[in-house]
């Protein structure tokens, strides 16, 4: 790319999605999935789901995040700048969540965890889920990210994924009551995610010219197969079919294999949508133009 392209063309960001940036894409996904699973599991008092969510956040999400930073043993320096960096705030949220979550789970082994501790831990779990959206929303130069809808979309997708994973754990352990109760969460969150995703893309499409180019790349440009096959067909249409069937015949009458496949596809769709949002994030040109194309 020629240097002057920055002035006249929308320029793709690469730091958060190419080469080592792939680790940040995975870190955001696993951190939010793990915290979302823990958050949902506390409402149903499912210790196993809480533990699995905690491990996903700490090992997969936290591990990928530390590897992305390049110097894992110096990460504490980033934590010292919460007033200027959402990455700093996010690592602080993750740290408090992991510590409080571990204490909460430890107390549950011998007695009932104090309600105040459960509430504070869930607050930090929620902040962990929303942090990735705010970290991206803070970048003013990328129209696809700089919208208040992005953190909300990430919250819904993170909790939706967490509810789906908790449902899987309930199926695997034979907790039929848990599966029936959490299915209502999955249905509501699925509907919310579809509505939010549509509103998000439409608002960005009609917000700025650069946003229009980003959405075009996602919907009908280079990345349309990922959007329509992985996000829409696998991640939305298949789960909609399963949820509709469960509403009619009851989730207890649906094959466990079908539910596992549906939740797996849901997670693949979520991961793919996050990839598109990172990959199609374009910096607005310094010299505005009424029409341009991405080369």
C-alpha cells in the first residue's frame, strides 16, 4: 500500500487481526465466552459450568492475551494505565474476576458463598464480557468499531455463548432441569443478537462513507462467504431451527446430538462475526471523498 492511500482511501487495520493480531481475536472471544459462561452459571448455581467458564477465561482467553502482548511477564505495566487504556481496564477486570471467581468457587466447596461476593464477582464477569467492545469502540478512526452498539452486541453475544455452553454442560451431566430453564435464556439471547446485529450493520452502513465500505465488504464483498455461510447459515439459521423446534415439542424431546451441533455452530458463527468486525475495520481517509472503493 502506498503511503498516500491513507489520505484518500479507507485503510484496513492489521494490528488486531493479522499475524500475532490473530491472538487478540481469539483472546477477546475466549475471555468473553468464559466470563459469560461463569456469569450465566451463577444464576443456576452450577459449579461445573462456573469452573469451566473460569478456566476458559483464564487459560484460553488470558493465555492468548498475554501471548499477544509479546512480553507476558511485563503485562503489569499495562495495568498501571487504566485512565487512558481500555486494554489496561480490561486486564484489571479480568484479574479481579479471576481472583474473586476462584474465591467464590472455593467457598462453594464447603459452604454457601456470600451473596455480596456473588454479586461483585458477577459484576466483574459482566465487565469482562463488555470490555472488548469498549476497547474497539474507543478507536475513533474506524467507523465499524466507533459505535455505541458494538459493546452491546458483544455483551449479548458473550452471554449468549455462555448460556449455550452452560446448556451443553447441563446436557453432558444429565441436568435436565437446568437444560429446560436455560433454554429460555438461549432463545431470548438469540433473538436479541439477531436484532442487534442487523441494527448494528444498518447503522454503520448509513453512518459514514467508510462504514458503508466496511459493511459492503462484509455483506457482498470479499468476505461475503464468511458472513452468509458461517455467520448466517451456521451461526443463526441452524440455531433458529433448533430453538423453534424446542418451542414446539419441548427441548427434552430434541436429540442431544442436535443440541450439541447447534451450540457448536452458534459459537462458530459468533467467532466468525468477530473476525469480520476486526478484519473489515477500515480507517477513514484523512481527505474525505464521496465515493471510493477498497482495492
